[in-house]
C-alpha cells in the first residue's frame, strides 16, 4: 500500500541554515503590530503649525478647532491639546499623536509659559515608568514625546529670549527640531542669513538640538548625499498649505500669490520635503534616542530620588526608635544604673569566691590536724 504522507521539503539550498531570514520575520511582526509616534509642535499662534502638520501627513487633525480672538489671547494660558489619528499606507499602520500647545507665547507676560509643556513631557515619562514597573508590560502604550518641532518666527532677526529659555529647559528631555515658519515671507538670501544666525545663537547658548546620525560607510552614495543635504538644511525653512493649485496643467499643493505660486513640495521653494524626509527616515532613530537617552536620564533620576527617599525613611525610623527610648539624659541615666548594677554583681561574685577559698583552706587544715594525732 503506497504511503501518501507528505514529505517536508527544505525550500532553501543545501548548506543554508536560514537565519538570514530573521529580518523578514521582524518586518512582518512590526507591520502587523503597527507603529507609534508622538510629535509635539510648539510656537506662537499664527505661524502655521496646524497647517504644516496637516500638510505633512495629508490629514485633517483639527476639524473642529475654534480660533480665539485677540482679547482672549491676552489672558490665555498654555494648554496641551493631544490629537491621535490612525494612518495607514500600503498596509503599514501608524498611530500618530500630535501634541499642540495653543496659547504658547501669546500672553503679554510669557514668563514660564513653557512650564506646562515641561510638565506634560515629565508626566508621559512617569506614566511609561509606572507601566514598565507594573505587571502588564506586554501592552504598554508609548505616549512619550519623540520629537518636538519648535517654530521660529520669520519676522525677527534670530531667536527671541523665550525661544532660548524654552530650548534650554527642554533640550535634555526631548528631541528638538527647529523650524522657520512661513518661509515664503523671506527671500532666499534672508533665509540663508536667518538660518546661520539661529545656528550661531543655538551654539552660543549651549542648546542641543536633534543631531541626525552619520551614515554608515557601506551605505550607497545617494543616501549619503541625502543625509548631507538634510543636515545642511537645519533649521528647516518651511511653508504649509492645504490647498491644491493647478500649475502648468498639474495639481500641486501650494500658495497662490499675485506674483506666482509657492509650491510646498518643491525643494527649490522651501524645505518642506526635506523636513518630511527627515521625520520619516529618522523616525526610528528619534524613538531610540528618546528611549536610550532622554527616558534613561529621567529613569535614573527617578530611581535616585526613590533611593534617597527610602534612605530618609530608614533614618526616620531609627530616629523614631530613639525617640521612644527617651531623651539623651534619660538614656545616660539608664546606662549608669546598669553599670552600677553590673559592678555590684561583680563585687558579690568576688566575695563568694573569697568565701569558697576560705572554706577550702579550713578543710585542708582540719585534715592535717587529724593525721598528726594518729601519728
């Protein structure tokens, strides 16, 4: 009778183990799980932050936003507005969270207006630290801020004092990417001068912005050139638009002016494409820097604080025990009484030993007298 059982056939060539296929397994698992990314946008109102984000991801994150009037902005405080959207492209899912900061820099007195932003970043670190220390570590939602686009006004001559204070306060906690907003209000020469001025001031104040990693030596030349151009474009001078305009029979995203059209996705007009390329190609590196540098710094500080608190609690327990025993004078009195009692016991023991020796001497003398009488 013929054996109809199917034989397992090795699909690979002889001498091929197969662990070179491991990256494909990671790829399939990552695509199935999806990706998470949190982007924060910070800047004064009217710089086109919402428009730029909608242009970057081709979505509408703020369909029901109400724009406050001038009178409301005077007393407005900084709020944190987090919007999450699920984006899918060619079967790859991205859970994008955009954290907006309406009210930043709008009040007359903007001192310490970045404190709520700093608190929000620390709160996300604290939440992740708590989830990581808990029992259910399998389904941790990562809401840590991986990247911060900081919008710089094109109307000034460099960084404002508020810009410097914000970046100095947050550059150890988040990856800061400086962005020059509304670059279509500047000529190409003015853009170059403003970029050089901003980079000079960032270096003078010791601010650490996000540094794109160097290319490996085995990368192709096109990728190396792309990385070089992206690094040279910092800070990115961008223009945002949600309008489609027809130019030479082709629909483009841009802004229409009496003297011409500014194409958002034209590298000759602005750095929009370079900014989007940097964000997409370095998204994994932004997450790794957040995990390995910023979060680890927070975690080490948190563990050190907890250790100091535990040491303080132990010292407090020792002090409480000492308090129960009484004040120092009373403790000295108790010790003195114990020493006196010990001395009395030693004297009593010495007297007993002396009496025993006298008894033994008397008995020996009596025995000697008895022997002499017999003789």
